[in-house]
C-alpha cells in the first residue's frame, strides 16, 4: 500500500472569503508580534535603527512569550517599570526577569 497523500484545499474550494480571513489573521498576528520592534523604533534612543530593532524583535520572538514581549515593550516608554519588575517579590515577575535577562544577553550578542 502506498502512503496516503494529503490534499490541500485549492483557492476555489476555500473561496475568496476564506483567503481573506486567512490573510487578516496572518496580518493581525504579524502586527501583534512586532511589539518590541515598534517600541524600539519609537524610542528616543540614538542607537535605535530599523535593522537593530528588527534584530532585537527576532531575538524576542525566540526567547520571550507573547505576554513577555508585551511587558518588555512597555519598558521602552517606562524604564522605571523595568526596575519595579526586577525588584519585585512576585514570583511571576522573578520568572519573567530571568527570561528577560536571557533575552537581553542574547540580543546584545546577536544584534551588534
């Protein structure tokens, strides 16, 4: 017996509505995923550039959860929040800070 072949639906079978819906989902996901990159570009840091911020976002995608990225993006606007999280006694904040430290170390190494 030969292995079963998987058939993907054609554009005609899915219909235009299905293709539009898939495009909207992918666009929304991409927009949500670039939080750190956008925050980096909007920051007033002199070193912020499109290539650097894109690299930082790629590292964030590999090392931080989506929730972590939402939190980390806020640090660009509010650096004091980073200190508050770092010094917090909350276990979730401590776990986040460990992941964030790994992200920062990796971004420094990769995004030169």
